[in-house]
């Protein structure tokens, strides 16, 4: 008999009962009827404003520093070890320090308010709405301070404490009276020491510091080494186009540029000592002019950079994974890497063209090509830019414009070029191991049970091919034809079966050829069979496929008359039908590059 488990917890109130309880509590706390906000709830909701993680919040604060003309921006932390036994060291303060133009004391109370900016809706830089400082700060902590001074001035600070604000609101019936006034001050000791160690003249002549005190929303980055590593990567990627004009630091570590296209010689991973480099394709600029429903006309430029990274780009000379390259490639694998005025915003994972034929599904092997799309802030509405600058939603008008400028065809050409590179790389790899090919050895071993028995006319045709090649070699190398013929014949006798790879668009997926005493299996790398079937196998699978084709080819070579004609004509028909069905399969289940798929699983 089943038993019912009873919980000791009280059932949550619902519907009318919950409303009654809420109203009683509000009355007890003095919430008046004319208060538009339930302030403590609003503040908690504002803290959950949608930043993906602390890195994105700090980016908003860095944006303000860059907009203020800073040439050096530092993220500085202090740590503490909690009193609880076994607790790990954690971050106790985070400060964003810059040497920008600073703020007058009268500006500080305005800057910490939502919409408090002197640059509202300006499109000449990273900032625009005046939401970054307060929104980013409270998403990380309940208490923050802003220190600032202009050149020739002195340090002033202002302090925001959400717990204090909520308490005042509750005691005043929901109304907030929270006077904000900047007070003259000195920097906290740890910041004073940091400035002395990292700025010329041991001081900041001007600048701003946002201090996030006892941050409680760091989540998975609370461990100091993890925070530092992730912040170095984040800043290096997000602000790559601002380096080296602007210098970035995380504590005592200088931020290095991270270019996901690997085209900038000073970026991390540009040269990984494996002799393989990313290749640049001509950049493109599109002039945009569009009138919105409101009647406002938007004008600006959209710029594109293109990069293709050869198949072994992320591998060292021994075949091991180069993490400095692969992690960046994997994290930025998409259709567009989108930057706004050079500052990375988002990675668009899929296109939205009107024709489905132009839309593709991004898979692992697409990490070896990249397109960076950079747009002017004047086009924000067409990119659906959000106030916290974390994502874009590209307007249909732009997708149509991209189509007019052949972006789908460009992407298709990048994929095809990479495919050819991958095929070439695989062929080189196969040729390196041709002396130890299992299928060739097995076919030779099977000769004692099932000897290759050719019709006389095919045997003679095979000998003629060998002699013809011997004549060409002899002429080129200025040797005797007889000598070369005997040498080639001897090599063919030693290796009765041989696998070769050809690149013949439109030809069957395989062919067989008698060359002297040797039977050659030629696998066509231009057919989908090679990329969608053969390359997807491990070594044993490839050997099994080669054996299958060897056996079919052997039967064909041993046939004559109508049977021989059947094999020749049917091979073309098999290839045509197989190509069609592999295309349909690729739409349903896109081919994953085996190398990239293995790397995905390793990481």
C-alpha cells in the first residue's frame, strides 16, 4: 500500500489569502496608498536586471571609463577568508579604476541615478542611456561608492546603500527621501596603494573609481583566481579594438588582446608555433539608410571582416589541442560576431533570411571560419541593441540588405573553401600512411583464397597504361624507357592493391583502374560520399569502406562484355542517387567535422 509523505512545511498562501496577508504586512510597514512603487520589491527586481554574469556588468562600467577618455582602466579586487571553518577565500571588493576626465562633485549625485548622464541618446561612443553605472553596480552588490575628481580638483565620493534606501522608504510609507551629496574624501588604503604603484607620478590627476563593496552576486566567479582569469579573457575579447590605445589591467596582470578572427598579429593565439595562420578575406562596408515607422531616418555603416582558419589551425605539430585558439574559436562560433563601434556585443548563432535556402545551421566545424560585423551606434534601433549592451536582434531590413550584398553566397564560399582545405589535409594525412594501409594488406592476403583473375583485354589495357606512364617518366627524367617500365612493374607487383584519392567534380564517388599488375581504388574527394560518409569514420570504418569498394571494384575488373558495361553505367547512377540522398540527410542532420567534434567532447 502506498504511503503519502507529509511535509512539515506550511502550504504557501494562494489567491485571496495571499492578497490579504500582503495587505496586512504593507499596512504594518506603513505603505501608503499614494506610493507608486513597493520600493523594496522594486529594488530586488532591479538587481535581477538580466546581466548574464558579472563580466557583462563590469563591461558596462568599463564603457563609462572609455567614454570618459581613459587611457588606462583597471579592475582591482581585494579578498578575505570567511570565519566559517573550511570556507574558501572570496572577493571582498571590486573596483573599476580609470584615468578619464572625471566628474565634478555636483555631477556625482546625478551619475548614480538611472538616466543620470550628460550624454543621453548621443551616438558618438559606447554610452547612451545613463543606465550603466547604477544598473551594473546593484546587479553585483547592495552597497557601492563612486570616487571621482577632475584635473586640478580633489577626490569626492558618493555612497549608495540599497538596504538603507529600502528602510527609509518603509518608514516613510513608501516615499523615498534620500539626499545625495558628494563629500570630499581620500581614497581607501588599498586603492591609494594601487594607484601609487600603477600610475605615473604616483597619483591619478583625474579619473573615476567605482567601488563595489562586499559583492553578493558574483556566483561562479567568486573564487579570486577564477575571477581574474575570466575577466582577463572577457576584457581582451570585448575591447580588442581599443587596444593598444587603451591599456587594461586586472589587478597586476595586463590584459592581452583576444581577436576571435586571429588576424591581428598582437593578439593571443595569432602565432601558435604550429606554422598555421588564419587567412583574411577582403573586408566589406555597407552603407545603411533606413526610415523607421516613426519617420526617423537612420544612417550609418556596417563593416565586415572575414577570416578562415585551416583545419589544423587549432592543433600543434603533434596533433594536440591548442587551447589558446580552440576555446576562443568555440565560444565565438556563430554566423556573425557582432561589435558596436568596435566593442563586442553578441554572437549571432543563426541567420534569418527570408529564403530558407540562405539559412544554415551552425555546427562545430564552422568554428574554422568567422565573420565580424561592426556597426555604428547610429543604427542601434536596427540591431535591437539593449540598454545593457549584451545582445542584438537584427532587423529584417538588414537581413534583406545583407542578402543583396551576397552575404549568404560569401558564407557558402567560406564553407566550401574550408571543406577543400579539410579534404586536402585528410589526403595528406592518408598519403603519409599509405605504406601501412590495412585494406591494401588485407586485399593482398586474400589473394591466396580469391586471386585477381582479369580478362585478357583488361590485362593488356592495364599494361599499356603502365608503359605509357613509364614513357612519360623516362622522358622527364631522361632515363631509358625499359628501365623505368621494369621499375614501375616491380613496384606494382609488390603492392597489388592501392588506394588513391582524386578530386573530380561530377565523377562517380569511386572508380577502379588496372595499372599493370596492380588494382587501384580511386576515391573521389569531390563527391559527398567522401566528406559525409568516409571522413566521418574512425580508422576501422575507413578500412571497411575501402574493402567494400575494393571487392566491388575487383568484381567489375574481372567482368567483361555486358556485365562490364553494367558496372560502368551503374557506378554513375549510384553516385547520382547517393549524392541526392546525402544532401537531404545533411539538411536533416548536418555533417559534423570529426576533428572539431572530438575537440568539442574533450572540452
